[in-house]
């Protein structure tokens, strides 16, 4: 038979198999019965694999810290009103607005904060434990490349940390998802503490710089009204500096710190769900195997008839 005749015969056979009387539930059941032992084996093995994963996989725990921005208690309102009243003078002096709610939230989500925390807690060997040799306290020598800070940031931001804010109550929730529940709690509370400390130190630095600038302007100003305005701005900055020095939780008030969950209260794997879907998935996998074998058998028949 020529190649053209073979392909015409194959196309005709495939077209005939695509008729409505081709594949149906009854036909699928017939194929499954013909290969019933294989069908049963695939179903059992697939279901067993899912159940084994559900009970053998390392549990992952999620802990949360509930926060409230400190904007309402900060001297931001007074400073903002003064900056609005004396906007030209404030711009001339280089004064900036204090940390507001959105800026504090952005800082909590920032890469800079995450990288500082990773360095402070030495998390690289923990996040990439499979690539780390605890005996030599170095990266394994058989690695194609060592993990970098960029890898750690991607892991931390996508899989470890999640920050959400309720638009109505303004409450912020910081979630940490990790396999060690004690480490997860320490990281969640530690990250909030570091964010507060960094924002507090930045406020102190900005206040010192602003006070220095105000003092310089005061020495150069002779107008009484302008000097009074500078005194008022100075008072607000002094209040801000005193507040930053006296309050460790400068930007975020911790309403509910992270607590260690019970050992059985993990978020993944979801064992009951996996057990429930194991049998349907096993049946689906078995059907796919049976259909694939039937298709391969049909194609072998096409090739055999074409070669004769």
C-alpha cells in the first residue's frame, strides 16, 4: 500500500471512531472491565499516594499578628496642618511629613525590611536548608550556584510573609507560614518589632535633621511672624522626637501578637480534603490510563493494517 493510501485509510478509520456511537460511558465501563485489574491497581495506587502525602508531608503552620497603625496617636496632625499653613516655608526648609499609615504599611511589605530581617536572623541557611551543610556551616559544594539574597527575598515574599489590611477597621494582619510553628511565631513578632524600630530610628534621624534646619533658619530670620512659625514647627518636631524615643512600638500597635498554635492545627496539607478526593482522583487516573492504552491499541491497529 502506498503512503497516500495508508493515510487515507487511517483518516477514514479515525473519522469512523469519532461518530456518536464511538466513546460513551458504557464503552468506558466496558474498557475498564476489560482491563479491570489494571484499572483497580491504578485506582488504589493513586489514592494511596495521595493519602500517603497527606499524612507524611511536613505540616505547615500559619501564625498571625494583628496590628493597628499609630497614626491617630502621632503628632502627624499638628505637623501636617502647620506644613499646610506654611507650605512655602516648609518646602524652603526641606521639611517632610511624618510616616503616615500607607507609608508604614508599605514599609511592612518592603524588600528592605525583609532583607534586613533575613540578615539579622541569619535565615539563609534556614530557608535553603537542603543546600546548606550544617557540618561545615557552608553551602554544599555540589550546588550549581549558591542561593542569593534575591532568592531569599523571593521565597520570603511569595511563600513566607503575607500582609493584609482591612479597609474599614484599618487593622493590619501579618501572616507567617512556615513548617516550624515556634520559628513562625518568633519571625512574625520579630518582623513587627524590627519594622517599628526602623521606622522609629528614621523618625529620630529626620527630627534631628529638621531641628537643625529650623535652628539655622531661626538664626537667619528677623521677622517676628516667621520666627513664631519656626518655633511652632520646632515644637512639633520636638514632640515627635520625644514620642519616638519613649515608644518602642512607634508605627504599629500590636493588638494581638502571634501565638504558638497546637501541633495538630496546621494549615497544610489538608488531610481530610485529600482523603476525600483520593478515590475520585484514583478513578480519574485509572480512566485516563485505560483510555490511553485503548488509543495506543487502536493506533497500532491502524499501523498494522496499513503495513499489510
